[in-house]
């Protein structure tokens, strides 16, 4: 049977997470974890942050220490950021963090762990952790991870914060459309994206939907 330990400090989500994973036949327990918030099968660990939590934890550097600790204890480790485009924009508005700093923090985290942006509700985050854990335990690999930081801000937005946009696709978009800044990305149109090799209707719609948070 698959197991899940939920950190006891996850007070707001313990009840809903327990119910969700028990319905998937996990044996769920609650304990105080040394690192991480969700530990699957003693191998796959997730640091769970809402958008607002994420902004707070990068301001004081706490998140970076937490994610480094995860790499020392477990073979598979992730930071999952949960929230909608509206949540992201609101968190940016109410914090001292700029969009550039937000993207830069994700770039930095991705040099030693893997960040998953879950642009939806909490149940989508639970589902994402479940499916990603299965991939890890079945040796099917992890989500995209970038070993080096790209100093082109437009690339960072596309590659690090938008689902389904790989580094190769981000490179093609940036090069084809000569993008460099946050403003360049937020002004993108579907018609422009469709001129890029490998970008179809569905992916163009996905990109336009997600860049609304940066506007």
C-alpha cells in the first residue's frame, strides 16, 4: 500500500488532503516532518506553498533552506506552488516581491530541486503530487528542471512559470519574436505565437491564459 505522511503544521489542509488520498487508497498519517510538508512512500517529498506563502518564504530566505534540506534527505524532492493567476497577481500586489524577483526565485530553486507551478485549486495540487509521485516511483522521470539560470527575463517567464512550455519551446518563442522583458511577454498575442515553430492553437491559448497574471 502507498503511504503518505502529512506534516502536522499543515493545519489548513490536513483534513482535505487526508480525505483525498485515502480515496486513492493511501495509508495517511500525520506527523511532524523534519523537512517538507507531504512525504510519499518515504521517498518523494513536497514543500507545499500557496502563492501568498511562497512570497513570504522567499522574502526571508526560509524556502531555500527548506528545499535544500529536502535534497539531503530524499531522492525525489519538489516545491509545489498552488494558486490561480489571480492569486499570483494578488500575492505580488500585497508583497514587496516584483514579478522579476518571483521568476528569479523559481530559477534559483530549479538549480537544485524541481518547482511545480500548479495554477488551480488545492485538489489539482493534490492530483499533481499523486501523478508526479507515481512517475518518480515508476522511474518515469521528473517534471522539467533547469540546471542553469537564463538571464533573459522573457525566457524565464515562459519556461519557469507556464505549464507545457519546455525550455526548447521557450527558446524558440523568445528567439522568433525577439522577446526580452516582462512587458514583451504580457503583450504577446495568439497570432504572434502561432508564427513560432511547434506552437499550435492549444499551446498558444494556454500561454495567453497564463501570462494574464503578469499584466
